[in-house]
């Protein structure tokens, strides 16, 4: 860019040689001023770029020591009777210096596998899965270590679209502590994530980013420029480029505190099966209500709409009821029951508004505990 400015200034000099005196005089007077301003502008842009680069570097240097590689190993019998080792990889980050680590639930979902944590310094530790979150794609593992570098947790509610972020993880299960940078593309997304084996999960309030995320990055931190973890990388859109999603860290802080205080992740429940109502669903089924949660049984035997003896059953909620709100918080396409219940604990009493046969009813119930 600096060379371009020199070429630009040379063109003014050539104009001076071949021009009319009056015009040349104007060029002679103006060209140094224009050239200096162009140089100043370029120098300012270079300083801004260097400043942005420095912020990324500082954030990476702050968080990287707390990022770990999680390796799964499992002996599998082939259809021909032979035995081979199946290896998988994911990412996590340290939340306590005594070896407590956060990752995605799907990274450690195989109960038949053995898990090993490799720290940023290259040390290997056998890992134990301590808890899995029934609400989120979140799990906590433990290694027998001490003095580990702990990642600082930020405030995901303070995120704004366009804010610069960095993702760190074990890309493709092979390239440990790979760093990619991007921006927050959107917040409060609702997605349905699949594991490639037919299992799907609805995730609410997730962060969308264009930072490059690959298989193996799962469970790794999404970081702001202060070097704070503001999300846990969890999913990518296979049909799009540079479309990735992370669970906001604020939604998992209560789970972390639950593990620290009780050794498990405790989540509240209503004791119902339901599907979220969208405008499209309402139109297809000629429904008057266009948002809420329809209490409905599943296709399989025993998949009841209301769990007998559960909180909803004891309160009087029935199959085909439509839950409109919980404690005044409306259930919408962007905010479902799970998102609302994150603010509550098992045993809390809530007021549930229900639509039934053209009328609205209110029920008071005590939340139960969902087992992980």
C-alpha cells in the first residue's frame, strides 16, 4: 500500500512537468498535502490492523494453555469377526485447576469408550466423565491433575453481532490448538443438531459465528478479544460455508456450579412430552394458537404425553394442552421450554399458563428433577 502512494505521488510530478504553469502550480502545491494525508491514512490503517492482530494474539495466548484435546478409544468387532481400535477426538477447556474440564456431551457420549485428555503442554491423563447435561450438549470430565491453567468465563449475554471472536480446538481430531478467527454472525439462534447417527437435539439461544469450525473442534472455547470464553463450539452447518454454532457460556454456568456443589448436573423438568408450535405447524393442523408447546405422546409404546405422577400430572396438565407461558415468559419459536427452565432449579414453584379447548387455564406446579 505504501508503494501505491509513492506511485500516486510520482504521477503528480509527471503532471507538473507536462502541464500548463497555472495547473502545474496547483498540483505542486496540493500534491505534497494529498500525499502526506494518504500516507497518514495508510499508516493509521496499518496501526489499526496491528492493534486488531495484537488483540487476537493476546486472547489466544491467554486461553490456549487451558485448552485440551480429548481422545476416545474403543475396541470394535467388525462384521468379519476381527477387532480394531476406533479412535475419536474432541476438545475441552479447564474450568478448575484441579482437573475439571468442560466439553460437549457428544464428545464423551460413548459409555463403552475410554477417554484421554492431552493438555496443551503434551501431558496425557486418563479422563473420567463426571456429568452430562440433559438440557445442553454439555459434559464435564475430570482428570487427576493440579495447577492447571483455568479459562476465564465471560458474559455471553453481552455479545453483539459483528463482534470479533476466536475459536480454538483440535481441528479434525489431529491439529491440536488450531486457531480460527471470525465474528459473531447472529445470536439466539435455534437449531436442530444431529450426530450423523440419527440422533438429533434442539439447541436454543446458540451463537452463530463465521469462525472456521471443523470436526474435532467440538467442546472447544469460543473466545472474545478479552481472552474470555463466551461459548462452547458445538455444531457446523454442513450445507453452508463458515456457518458454525456455539452454546452461550451463560447457559452452562449453572450446570458448572451444580457439578461443583453436588457432583452432578441437576436440571428442572415439567414431566411432559411436547413439540414446539410454529406458524407452519399451526397452519397445517388448523390450529388457532400459533406459538407454544403442544403436549403430545410419542409414536413409541410408553412415550406418554404426561408422565404419571410427575409435576405436570399432579398439577392437572393433560395431553393436547398447549403450554403458552411459564411464570409469564411466553414460549415462542426462539425461546422454548428448555430455554426458560434454565433460570430455575428442581423444587421451584412456577405458574404455567395453558390453552385447552378454547380457554386459558393457570396451573401452579413444583418442578421435578431431570436425570442426566
